[in-house]
């Protein structure tokens, strides 16, 4: 998936469970990667598949993308300016959520999955404490500017500080999003956090106000001058 993935299961589990999680992530990559010529998404972009031939997984992700586009007033849009579709803004959170279900189905309840900074945790760590997540400074990769304790909720961060200007505003595709640098969202699970983090980031400064209005979501945004703004409920996740 083009990113480091960490799976930490506190209790002793059959090694096959963790193997199944990584095998699942590999299968998602093979289906949805825009960098693999043989992937299903690339076949769709080349016009080689009709909608009737889409896999069930592709149908589910595309339906979620359509729903998110509606819920964000069009700011989340997987269709790029040149006409191809790229579901990367939703697939990662969807895949992490599904990987968590594989672990839960094994009977484990204490685990932590981190895929490129998008996180789903459950229960407690090996020390018996709540899992913690560090929000990295977008200006200094070695600095953690905020520590949060999601307590089983999902965490996702969108931004331009690692991959550059890869997120665009569909309503103004030629305009750079440069007034904010990173936006972290806490949601009921990592899928909800991920899909709304992407859409809200595309809104620029207005994104944190959108997150404030959304039931079940909280957020923390860092702007281009290093100023942080957080939603009214975000502080509850800063206490261990």
C-alpha cells in the first residue's frame, strides 16, 4: 500500500491471524492501487470493465465514496480532474477497519493497527494502559505536538506535509490548499475518521468547522503558520 503498516496484538494469538491481516492488506493493494497496472481500479480507468463486472469490494468502496461526496457537499470526490477515479482517500480507512474485524473475529480485543498514520485501536496496551497516538508536527518529523488517547475510536490525518499537494478542492481544482497543513480527525472508527479527514482537508480553513458540526467527530488542524485549532470535544481525548 506504499506505506509502513504496524499491527500490535497484546494477547497471544495464532500467528496465522496476523498473517491474515497482512495478506488482506496485500489483496486490497492489488485491487485498488493506482500504481499497479493489473489492479481492478486501473482496469476500470482504462474502460476494460463495465460496472456489472466490478467486484463486491469495489462496489462497496465506490458506494462509500459517493455517500461521502454527498455528505461533504462535494469536497470529497474520487474522480480526478482528468476523469480517472482514485479511491485512495477512502480505501485505507476502509481496509484498516476490515483488518480490525479480522483480529476481533479471532477473539482478541486488545490491539493497535497503524497504516501510514491512520489508526484503529481497541482495549489496552501490554502495560494495561490506554493506547496513545502522537500527532506529528507537520514542520518537524521528529516532534510530537499532541498526544491523544482514542479509547477504541479511529484516528486519521490528512495533510500536504509528507506527499505534497495531493489533495485538491473539487470546487476549485486549480487552487492550492496552502492555508492548512494537517488535519487530524477522531471518529467512531478509522473509516469514518479517514473519509471525513480527506473531505474536510479539501475545504481548507472551513474544514475544522465542518468537523465541529458533524456528530461523532472531533478534529485538530494545524495551519501554515503553525497555529492549531481544535474542536470543542477534542480535549477529552488528551487525558490518559
